[in-house]
């Protein structure tokens, strides 16, 4: 599963990454192998994009993706990070 999120330059990469990793770790249905990846996929004039790669079973993929998107938004909001530019 690939998810791309955009952040303004005022958002620390380390804080955003740590928060997303917390979201990943909280969902047991994600596979541990291969390990997830989080990295900067692009730098733009108004911010940067993070690409998140996680793996799960093909069965229930869409439900897992919806759950993950919701969890990321909740966790980012909880620490005061607002995605988008």
C-alpha cells in the first residue's frame, strides 16, 4: 500500500515520520516483513511529500487502507501536525 502525504516546511520530517510509524505499529494487520518505508518523495516550493509504503494481506486490502488513512489523520492531529501545504 502506498500513501503520499504533503507537509509544509514548518513540519519536522522526524516528527511526521515518528507519528506515522506509531500509526503503522498500532495496526496489527500490517505485515512485519517486508518492513515499512517512509521517506521524502519530493520537495516542492511550498513543502514536501512523504511516501509511506506498508504491506498487508490482499484479502481486506481496501478496509485496511481506509483504517490506515483514518489512523494517520487522527495521530497527526493529536500531535498538532496538519498535512497539506
